[in-house]
């Protein structure tokens, strides 16, 4: 019996893919976010048709957050797919809480950092300080209004932190498309940028805006010395890995629906407990180097050969 097939339309082009492969891609779709899968495939020397048959950790998170995301699809009748987490501490926490399929492999950022060593150094060797701001962003599923005056007040606060030095604001692409953000930044003489899109349609599209998301973040960080954050995000740890002085300033938060959510409160408390010196002030990256490397799994990354032996994957599943 022949396998059922379907046609996926990409603009004027179309590709044929089996329904079985589409179901597999859907089950393990989280790996396509931010180009995470492509970083790991490049490291292992595997083709882009490869599907990692496990759930990749979406971003840096505390234990309870990981536990909420730990349910993975079944492979066969009894076995659960691997939950591929960044750190040994995450694996240990999950296993204590009954997630026996958790496996620490290191973060895509750690592998990217080790592969692209030319992107590691920042401009800190010069006397010029440049500040990079990562505002809170909202979900595509919720429409949140922000006024021009709120944007302006944010920028004025960030300018006061920069003390006359240059500022760049890095928005998620959803906010970057907001004309109010672009116009107010222009009026305030502030540079605006974004790294790309987190997901594409179809999710496996090799468009550079998704595939190069993390490399773009790394290049943007490389051009700055300080990072300002409004809310918990993986980029805090990325900035620390690039040698930035990092500060967490929640005074300008305006997205109330998110700032009062239980998960946001947990993540904010996790930061206060583990990186207290960056709350309301800047702290040097060296003070939290050990913690940063643990959270991103720098100490558990393995060779390409060993990584291919640790994780499960199938070649020839993802359309190319």
C-alpha cells in the first residue's frame, strides 16, 4: 500500500511530503523555533532533511517552567520521546520529579558560541560604551496596546541609564512592525533593530530570518557593551556569555497582562534569587559566569559524534 501524500504550497511553488512525515514534524515542531535545529544539525554535520525526534528546550527557564513543558510525544506504545534540556541541573530536577526521559545536551547557543568563535568578542576593548535594550514583548495570541507616550517614557528612562551613550533597541519582530515604535525611536534619535522571526510558514522553511535568528542576536550583542532588560528572557544569559554588563530594570514594564502572570512571576523571582546584583543596576558578566555557563549547558556539550549517539533523529523527513 502506498503512503498517503499531500502537497504543501510555498507561494507559486509546491512540494510533496508524506502525511506520516508531516505528523512527525508536527509532533517535534518546537525544534524549529529560532533556528535551534539548524544549529545542532550544522554542528553534527547532518542534512537539513533531518528531524530531531525529541523536544528541545525552548529557552532558559527555571525548574517549574521546564516541568510544565516536559510532556513529550510517544515513540511507539510505551516510550516517551527525549526531552532535550540545556543543563545538568535541569536534567536532575526533572528526573527527581519523574521525568526519566530528560537528557542534558547543552543549549543551541552554547554550540553556536563554540562554532562561531569570531563572534565571541565584543567591543569592550574600546572606551566606547554602547547600550542594547531588550523590551518585554507580547504573544501573537494576545493584542496588547502600547501608546506612543508609553514608548517615549521607556526610551527616556533607558537614555538615563545610558548616561549619554548610544542606545539600540532590539525588538521582537511583532513590535518592530509597529509603526509607533519606529516613529518614536526616530524622533528620539534611537537606533532600532530586530534579529529575525522565531517561526515561519511552513515551520521548516530555510528562510534566513528564522535560521539566522541566534547568529543575528550574537552579532547584535557583539556590537554593544551593556544590555538592559525589562523582563526575564534567555537573552540575559546570551548577553552575559558575550561579556556584557547586564541590568534588569522592570520599572518600565507596561504589558500588565504578562507581568502579573504566574509564570512571569516565577521567572522574575528566579532572577532575583540567582542574579541579585543585576536587579535595578548593572553587573559585570564575570560575577555570574559560572551560573551562566551552567544554565546554558556549556559544561555538558559534547563532540558531534557523541551528540549524534545521544539524541534520536531521522534523516529524510523534513522537506528541503
